[in-house]
C-alpha cells in the first residue's frame, strides 16, 4: 500500500524524496487526528462513564479516586501510547526522528503515570484516615516515603531517556555520590528515619498532647509528615519540630493520661505547725457534728479508748497514750470529702498525705485524679476543691502559713503601738 501511494505521487510530478515527505506529512496528520479522537473518547466519554459509575457504587474509595483525579490522569495515558506505537510506521522514512518522538512520548507517559500514582496514594491516605486504625498508626509518613521513591524512579527514567542511557546505568552511577548525598541531605535523612520510627512505634499520633519545653511546645499534634511534626500550642500558635528532635531529645506525651480516663490533681496547703494540737472534748464534740466525720470519729475514738485502756494509760497528761489531733481529723475529713466528690475517680491513685515539714510549715497534699479530662472543667474542679479546703481550715482550728505581707506588718505595728500606749498610762487613768 505504501509503495502504491508513493508511485501515485511520483506519477504526478513528485520526486522520490518529495513523495516520501508528502506521505510522511499525511500520515502525521492522520496520526494527530487519531490521537485527538482517542483523547476525546477517553476524556469526554469513557471518563464520564467511569465517574458516573463511581458515584453510584457504595464503596467510598472509587469516589476518592475521582476526587483526587486519578482517572483524569489515567485518561492522558492513551495519546502518548498511540504516539509511541505510531512513530515507527509514520516516520519510517525519517528514522532519526523516531527516537525523538518516542522519547518525548515516553517522557510524557512517565510524567502522567507518576502523577496518577501520587494521586492514587493521596486517595489511599484519605481513605485510610477515615478508619479507626489511623488513630493508632499514622500512614502519612509511609505514603510520603512511597511518593519519594515514585518521584525518584520517575526522575531517573526521564533523565536516562534524555541522555540516551539505560536507567540501570544511571542507578549504578549514583553510588559514587552517596557520601555527598548523605552530607547534603543529612537533616532530611534523619527526619525520614525518625518519621518512620515515630509511626511504626506509635510514639506520637495526631491528636496527642505533647510537651517539649526546649522548643516552647505545649499543645496538640495536628500533623505528622515525613520530616516534621506540627503542634498547635494552647495559645493557638503553630510550632513545627523536626521529627528527629522528638527521637533524639525526647518529649512528654500526655496520651497515657487521656487513655487512663482521669487527670491528676496535685495541690497542697502549708499548715502553720504552731496551730497543730490535740483535740479536747469541745473540739471532738464540734467535729462530731460534721456528717462526713461521724463514722471516722466513732471508729477512731473507740480505737483510742481501747488502746489507752489496754495499756492503762494515765490520761491526765495529754502526752500519754493516743489522742486525736486537729490535723489528723482534718486529713480524715479531706479523704471523706474527696471520696464523696462526684468528679473524683476513687479507683485511681488516691492520697491525702503530709509532705516533709520545713521552715514554712507542714504541707498537706491532695493527690487524686479527676474523672473529667476537659481542661476548663478540670481547672474548675481543682479550684473548687482548694476553695473548700482553705475555707474549712479555721473550723479545725488550723492556720495557713503565709509570708507576712504589708498589711500583716501594719496590723502587728498597730497592735504593738496600742500595747505600748496602754502600758504608759498611769494607774487609775
């Protein structure tokens, strides 16, 4: 057929060279028309059918593929494949052009495939993030690793095609530049390895509250990428930390607190040790009217009386035997009050204890867990508890130790001045 066309052109005044050129030009036009038709068929008809079918299916993944334009990128595959296969018959009289056309078609096809794979990975990541498994194992770092490999392979194919060498030769030549690559991309490589460690070991995930004082980081993790971790601090600022910093320098993750169902409350009041004393009958009578202390006082008083009677203690001196104290009764009241509190978890660590006495007094510490982890509610709970503790201290005839302020010094001065004035008055005045 080709010879027939060439003979026909030559009989109409074309030379052999001109006939071949005209034949090639016509074939190029026909090929371009075929490419345009294929483009229209795939993008205008086939692509619309695929999108329509995807919208009617129950699965979500095909909708995500449409959203991320995976099918749109794949629709571009047909034209370069046609050009690559038509290059030999169309340009058979110009063999030097075949390599150029096929190389351009291959480059275009490589770029299309790379973008299609990247879009498919984005769709896969979004689909995965919608599952409950994503909370335990973030996949973003692994997806970024795969993207890096895909882009690198695509770049190697493109470069090797441009220089006319096999990709295998190009890969073998990279070994000589390994040391330079490690030196130049040190931070990226460290971040890459750290990102994989963070993900595989489940050290941190999106939504965790982490704290790194060195970087002024204190807030929720909002993104974990291949080389960085983004944290939204409580003041709504965004901090970006290198992933390898979390591995090499360490950080505090409050996930354990969140998973436990409670949030720790540790508060203490410092009692003036001069206000600690034994309870006399009047104090015991007053304390017995407190509902939360009635059972404790009955049991404790019975225990003390039995001990003193068994050991024949001389109770005329308060030093002998065992006696109730206002501080011990106050501590028992705190235990009963906190156990009765609706927002305190009684099944977690529950302590009301004395700390080491110092020149500032004896601290009484509350160490319990709130069942409400919401920050504002948690702060309100422990504030209410401390308000109550400070308010009831005078009832137990205990005093808070507090460094003297200007008002205290003024009152002490006024009292001293009044005393001195009274002492200077003559008798009978």
